[in-house]
């Protein structure tokens, strides 16, 4: 059973494929070889995809039904090693389809694992891979995208087709951002009147040194005084 994107329930059986509409448990639509291109009414698995389609594993190949078109994949157009599709798996990360298939009615018995990416088919068998047995009945993807396969009677096989897990980095403290100073607008200078240049004062003239008083000439002897002295001497 599988539920599609519109909540329809799809149920596979040995007598065709039934669709129950959402909320309706009493009536259903039956698809079989009489009213659809299904290559076999023997349904072994159903798997919904995110595009609204249903992948159907039958005893005569793989079918995809998108509610309008039927796509049939078989040995003739894909090269799958076994015509009976026992199990279908879809990888959530990219929609890769894997099928477990084998063919046990005709010798030599064949089977293996096949993958389909929407364009290319790849097949894994005991002849071209370490697969331990051809009778593969179950496939499933793990969280890393690798594929696990069960060859009914011999062990379990892991097919490493996933992505190598990327280690989760240890969170580190985020550096504290240094605040950037927002420059303030430079104020526009208000023009002021240019003051007139002040004349450089001339140096004051050093005051002239005043000459000292000229020495007076010795006055010539006055004649009357000389006579007076002579008279005085004569008297004595």
C-alpha cells in the first residue's frame, strides 16, 4: 500500500491495483489488464513519489502511473536482469528509483538490483558486483542514500551509491562585530568676512641721543680784572 500526494490510498494485490479516494473506505477504482496498460494484474509493490505518480512492481516489469499516462519498464527496454519486480524503493534526496528483481521460471536464473534516475538504468548482479545471490527480493535506501538489498537466501548487501556524509561543523562563537562609527555630516562653514590685513606697524625710530653739553671755552681773561690784580700787587 502507498498514499499519494492527494491522500489517495493505492493497494496492490494478485488481482490488480485498487485506488481508494481520500476519506472513502467503501468504494474504489480497480485497474487491471482489462482496463489499463498494466502488463500483469499480479501487483507486488506500490510506491508513491512526490510528483503525484505511483510506481508499481508487477510480475512482468515496473510501471509508473501519473493518473493519466502509463510507462512500462521491462527487460526489453531496460535490460533489467529479472522480469519480476518484487520491491520498489525511492531515495528521498533525489528521487532515484531502485527495484529488487529476479527471474526464477527459466534457467539460467537471473536477478539483481536495478536503479533508474529518470534517464539511465544501472543493473547490479552477482556477475558484475559483489552481490551474493541473484534472488533479490527487497531493497531500501538508508539515511546516507546508500542502498541495502536482501538476496532472499544469502546475507544482506549494502550498495554504496549514496553521498559521503558531510561532517557537521562544530559551531563556533560568532565574532562580535565591531560597531562602525557612522560619520556625522561635516557642518558647512559659514563664510565670514575676511578682515582687512592690519598694516604691520613701522618700527619706531630710536630716539636720537642728545649730545652732552659742549664744554664751554675758557673765557679770556678780562683786562680790567688783570689790571686790578696788578694794582693790588703794586700796593702790597
